[in-house]
């Protein structure tokens, strides 16, 4: 079941198509990630989906609602943490949480969220005095107070230290376990690999990849590198007896074998063992989402 459906969405600023006829859907209960370089159109896409920006063209449906026409009804079903979140001056944590709770008919009690995110000792603190990680936690708390079906997280972990980022990943996983849908943007490839069921890569307002992380890496054409050392010259063996190898290189005793076939490693080791060839320092380097992302955004976006 799709809870978000976007068809031919277009948002124009002056002469720039910030979002250029993109179409995708988000399934109920999944963590969906949108990736792209700065200025790709990620935040603008979220702002159109949640009704903060009007768009020139396209159809957006969120849990059966039009974000522009049904904004009040929609805001009871979604929670939003935007990249540029600002808080009122001289307001305390409990005051802003209580204020947000008053906006909704059936809110998630903020006291429970405060406990869950470890901010109980900060209830009477001014928001301005919170650390970066604590402010991010507060942003999620405010996004969850509506008790939403869908949570939008825009660059949630930007600027956080590694421990705070790990904590945020745990909270996002818990949102999925609770049955909520998460739509997130991120610049961190390892974050997308760890969290997302599917990802969408966007460049200059256009979608250039949409699938699971694994499938996008496979379809990129990038190859696994098998690196090892052998005292003997085995170039003939690699050329004539090892299948599914696109190429290999040799530098003195060091060999690198390139292939997209996962079975090559086992076949290589079997060949070396049966031929009684001594080898050492065997390593394998598989293509990552980072490698794939860089390859895709460097390629020219085809004209529609």
C-alpha cells in the first residue's frame, strides 16, 4: 500500500526547474531515503509533499489527501523535522512541547517522548541552551507529538558527532518498528545503506536512480575487486581458466581481479588451491553506495 504518491511533480524558481517532473511512491511502513548533492531538489520535494510550497505541475497524494487542499487534515497525520529548524527565543523544552501538544486532537504524550529520547533532565532548560544533538532530539519529539503515520526527516544527522548519529539511527529504526513510515533525506551514504528500504537519488531536480540500495549498486556496473599476492606468474591462468572476469591487473606479485559475479572469489580460491599456487593477503573490495552515488551524479542526466 502506497502512503505517498507523486506524479510528474514540477517546482520552478525563475528559470530553474528545482524539481523536474519526478514520479515515485512510498510504501506504508518503509524507510524511504532521498539522496542527492546540495541543490538537487530534496528539501523542495519534501516541502511540496507536505504542502509548504505550491508546485507548478503534478499530482501529490499523501494518505489519500491533497497537501495543498487538505492541509489541516494532513497535518494531523504527518510529523515533520526540517533541515532549517528554528525555535522561539527564551522558550523552555516543556513549554514548546506543551504548545505543540495543544495543536492536535490525539497527540502522543510528550512526557513519554521526552523519556524515550533522554531529555527528562532538560525539561526546564531553555532550548537555546541545548547541545546540537539535544536540539535534534527535540526536533524529532516535536515531529512525533502529532502521533503521525508518516515522519519526514530532512538531513536529521547533519553536524552531529558519531555517537549522536548512531543514537538517531536507533530512533529512526524504532519508528519503523512502531509501524510508521519514514521519508528522509541525507548526505551520508552509510546512513542510507543502514536505514533505508529503498532510496531515490536525485540530481538537478531529476530522479536518476530509484530502487533498493543493493539493486542500485548492482545496476551501476561497478565491479568487485579481488586483491591478492602470488609469487608465481599466473596471468595465463587468470586469462584462460577463470570465468566472469572483466579484467585483471598485475604489479609485480600483486594481482587485482575485477568482476561483477559474486562466484568469482570462490572459483579463484579453488583454482589457486588446486593448482597448488601459494598466495597471501587476499582481500575483497565490493562497490559501496558511496562509489555508486559518485558515479551516478558524475554521469550526464539525459534530456527528457
